[in-house]
C-alpha cells in the first residue's frame, strides 16, 4: 500500500511540474494580429504580423533583418539576410490581456552567430504599436 501511495505521489508531483511549465492557451497567436506592430519600447526589436512577421532586432549593437515564426508557445527569430538562419528561439506569452507580448527563455544560436556569445538579453516585452 505504501508503495502504491509513493508511486501516485511521484506521478502527481511530476504532472504538476510539467503543467506548471506550460504556457496558457490563447485565442490568438502573436502572428495572427492585424494592423499592429509588436515593438519594444526602445524599438530595438519589432515585427509586423501583416508583413509576414518581418521586422528588425538589434543585438550587441548589430541590426538584423528578421522574420518571427510562431510555433505553438515558441517563437523562432530568423535572419532573413542569411537565408533564414535562426538567431534565437524563445517562449512567449501575453501580459495584460493581449496588449503586451513577453518573449523569454531565449536561447541564442551561438554556433552560427559567434557575436551573440556575449549577448545576455534574457527577455523582451513588446507592446502593440501602430503600423506606419
């Protein structure tokens, strides 16, 4: 009986850890918005869903032309000037309803982009800006 109870407790603990790591379900993904531009307050990172999620990002004082690709709860940022090479992959979630996009758990592609080895930006908070 103790053995069964221990197994059940271990399964419950494992399930709670897995469930805690999942992001919430949203009605709409960041790439499905229209007539807005996701942008950082300092404009160092932005992309426009209506423009095939293309935009720019500045990392370690270098500007990259990018395309954001949303895959479930993950966001991949691709360098369009380098044959869509992956700059980084991250997780995303909304804050304040759907007014802000929080990009976190960033893993930089330091294998192809040695200059990103010293990049310590851990997250971005993007707001909905007006399309110009």
